[in-house]
C-alpha cells in the first residue's frame, strides 16, 4: 500500500481525473472531498462490501432456467 | 439485438428496451447494460438481466409492491446522473435474494435499483439515511403488513411467485 502524509486543505490525484481533498481533521475523524468522473462510483468501503456480497448472493445461478416459461423484454 | 442468456436461451431484445447502468451493479462493474425480462408465472417479479453477460441476472420486484412504505432519498448527484428533473417519476426496484428455501427470501433495501424509464438510465444507489439493510426478509414484511391490516390481495400471490421462481 502506498502511504502518504497530507495536511488539511491539501489533496491527491488518483490518475488524471480523480481528486481527493482533505477538508477537515478533527481528532480521529477526517472529512474528505472527492471529485471523480460519473463513471466512478464512490462508496464507503464497508457499504461497498456489504452490497457487493448481497449482489453476489442475489445474482442467479444455474438453478434458474428457461425457456420453459415465456420470457418477454420489459420496460 | 440477441441476448444469449445462459438461463433463458436466446432472447431478442429491442435497442429501446436496454437500460444503461453507467456504473454497473455494485460488485459487477463490467456489466453496464441491462434489460428487464418478464417471465410467465413470476409477476410481479422480473429479471434484471445483463445484456452483455450471458449468466448475470438479478431477480427484482417493484418497491411499491414489496415494501410500500419504503423511503428513498436520492442525492442531487445521483438524480443528475440519471437526468431526473422534479416532475419525473422514478421506477424503483428491489433486488431479491432467493435462497434454497423461498421462505427465507430477502430484499435489499439499502441498495435499490432506480431507473429513469424515459432516458433508459439506471443505477444501483445507496439509500443509507433510513437505516435499511441489504437483507430484509420478505416474509417478515408480509406478516407485519398483514398484522397492520395494510396487506393487499397481491401479497400472497407475490409469495407464491417467489416460490415458483425458485
């Protein structure tokens, strides 16, 4: 892992188009501002992991089958 | 175009039925185009099927039917990304997980799928202001709705539909 030290109001670039700004430091809390393109999803890591795991469980496996029953593309 | 689904075989999907998910589904970043498939016997559930990934599909159902009292707060940023203006109506779907025993089916209230139908844009968003979880049992919900007398005629049919889909 790359480790850098930054101060309040300083920032980082991830690649050419993602900016990470250190806005405020209060004890053990840090406020961070992120500027990223629309295609980049920014989430807290724990939420990302919970939802990714739930999606993984929800994604259908081989037990679902067709076309025994009629399939119609919807909205 | 032809969607060659590993689950349902070859399906013809018109271009205007495709919904763009610019960020994909969470944990599945490569799939960015989806379509909603209705299957006989599982209504009001539908399949949210990746157009470019033959084996990726999610069982979804309208939030209005599964959890009528659901509250969704869409950030300005997400609303803008989906090109919603004040008067636009969002289609809100909940992702359903169907374990071996359909009685244990859960719905993801934390991360609903929001679709702007007219723009053909969709996203899985994080709705974290209301204390919702990723695995909320559907049966518990049906039971508490029945107890409160807010149940509607469709509730039992929906449960049967879940069982049928499994």
